[in-house]
């Protein structure tokens, strides 16, 4: 069975640009969560979407937004990129809205120069 | 606020040594607790979990017991292998009624030498 897939694998952007990251959950999973992992730290929760609606938002500025599509895939958008946005962005899928047993993708490494 | 604290790394051990990685959490209520492992260049993999006090999670020789008295969930393995070298993250569920948000510790790097 395919696991969680994310694209692209790596991305280099310039300050002020915007970026879109994509995630496809495990088949049958309806919840997608996004996490930011800065080098040397644990993942920080950004968003959770379940059944195409936002169910949770972490302490991130409004430059960060996301959405979930009818096939349960998801996009994370970041506008007006800052150097501090450089990180590994992880997507996790789970069966239900309150399911903590989450399956992570390999991540997208974003570098902002 | 809710948080998870892990022991500082890196932890360097010889093969077949005993491993303990300490993890404590702050909590209102009784959150679900997890250990995730991240191998170089990969995403996180769920290693084990415990959902209530005194539960013991186990997988691949790793164990952790949910201790509500000490708010701890220490990871142990009796005999580590070189292939166990990775970063280990302790995490707790947020306890929210409407989101499956996970709260992670900062991670502990384990290096096992032959």
C-alpha cells in the first residue's frame, strides 16, 4: 500500500515569494495534518484538515494557509516567505478527526534564501 | 501550556548496550503518549504508543510505560543495534475534543557504534 506522499521533495525559494506544498494521504484516511520541523527541533503543528474543513490551527501567522480537496489530498501555502520559514514540512494522515495515530510522509525540504 | 521534554542528545552507545531516553510531559487530563523515530532523510515513523496510565507500549524491542505519577514515558531497549541509530521523538496528544494535534519534544539523537 502506498504511504503518505509529498511533493516536491526539495524546494529553494527567495524571500518574499510564495510556495505550495502538496500531500496525498494514505488511501482511506480522511484527515491530513501539517507540521513544520526546523533543524534540530521537534515538529510543530501547523494545521489539521478533516473532511475538507479546518479542524485545528497552530501558532503560525496568516501567511500560512491550507486546504483539503474532495479526494482528501491537501495543499499547504506559504506567502511572503521569510528566511525563518526554511524547514522540513511534514504531512501526516490519519483515519479520523481525533486520531493521534498519524502516518507521516517523507517531507518537503524548503530552503528560503 | 502543554509540552513534552526529552533528555538532551546525542546519546552514544556501543552495540548491545542498554538504552534509556527520558521523556516527561505536562498535562491536563491523561493524554495519549507516543514515541516516533526518524531515520536519516526520512519522515517520522510511529514506534509505539500508550493511551492510558500504566499501559506499556512495545515494538521492535523498544518499550515505554505510561507513568501518570511522574508524568513520564521513558523509552527503553535492552540491547541496541547499529540500525537503531536515528532521532527519537516523544509526543503527546493535545487532548483537544476536535483535533488530533500532536505535541512533540525536541528529539534525541541516538548513535550506536559497532
